[in-house]
C-alpha cells in the first residue's frame, strides 16, 4: 500500500472515531524482506470499509500479525 493511502485511511477512520495507525515498514508474508505501508486497527473490515468510503483503491492484503486480529494490518 502506498504511504499516502495509509495516511488517508487513518485520517478517515479518525474522523469516524475509530483508532488506527500507519505502519510504515511492514514486511508481510511472501514479501521476502521488501516493505510497504499499512494500516493497523482492531478490525480489518473497518479499514476496508474506510477505503471504499474514501475512494482509495489500493492493495488489500490482511494479516492478523500473529494474533486473533486484535491488531490487524491491511497492506
């Protein structure tokens, strides 16, 4: 995901009262050391909902970061 997209999503979610943060250097599964920006929030559906509402068409890979999606990342 582009950093600009991640920042826009976090701003949009913040305006909706949903806590989220930008993760600038995420290396997801199969990225072999490459990094990308992502958005971390409690529920991935909030992030993808915000992307649709804000008109952001960017990558939508999701990782639960080793947990049960208490902190999911969309990248």
